[in-house]
């Protein structure tokens, strides 16, 4: 193929291509603002399409022919590039000596990113970082019982009802049981009753009457 240096001297919109019949790979080179080289096993050069470009020589917008394979790449490149950018912003930074560890952490990061995209498509407006935090807080509260301490518990992700317990934990329907409070102390965080019972999983003081409504949307 023509070298990039020689290709850049041609007229804007010029293109050329080569096809490897044995491997069924097509390589195309196109001159736009700079020389663009792409390879494909599914698309060719034709049919050509026209794209608008501003010509410095003519001082106006002109139509420039563009190969099909370049147009298809530009059409679908956004999803993959945006995904790589988003994952790189909050990727798992755990080092390990095993060669497969980066692959494993990338799979987790990609799964969380895809879940965030699905959540946004359903109307959620959570930023990506807040979505990561919500997942982490939900797993920590669900599978680990923090030690009891003095004062009020640390604030977790806020739910849609204003409770300090996230909706994912509060309404998951798993393991929410009534327990007496430790040392028979009053624990009226979520209700004004003098009852001495609580939901041990949510770590919220609830009387028996308030227990059911608190865990139902």
C-alpha cells in the first residue's frame, strides 16, 4: 500500500485497499484530516458515502467520499471506547503476582460497568462512582456484622425514603429478623415506640408493629 507520507500528499478523500483472500481480511487506507488505516473481516470499501468537511483552500464545506468500513467503525466505536474509559477511571487497584489476576478484576469491573449502564437506561441518575459505592456498602452490610459501638452508626447510602439503610439492603427480603436489643436498651431509630427490638441486619431499632412496614416498599 501507499505509505502514509505519500498518501498524505493526495487529494482529501482518496482511498485504497488490499484484500487477503486466504485470511479474508480487508485493509483500507483513507485520507481525511490525516491518514486513517483500518482492517476488517466483515466490511469492505464500497459503497462509498459522503461526509461533510471544511476545506481551508476553498473556505467552505465540501463533501468528501468515505469508505464503508470507516463509517461502520465510527458508528460503533463509541460503546467500546467509552467502556474502556469508564473502567479505567475506577478500576480495581489490587496487585497480585498471578498472571490471571488482572483478567479477573477486569471482569468484575466490566460487570459493574455494564450494570451501571443498565441502571441508567431504566432511569437511574447515579454517577458511576456512587453506583460503585452503593454496591460496596450493600455487600458490606449484608455479609458482615460490624461491631457495636457508641454513638450513631456511620451514614450509609441514602435510600429513596430518606432512611440511612439503602433500598437494596432494606427491601431484599433476605435475613431480616427481629432480635432483642443488646442489654435490653431502647433502640428507637426508625420508630417512636419504646419497644426494645431491632432488625439485626439493617441495624435499625424497630418495634414489632413497625418491622413489617419498614421492609415493604
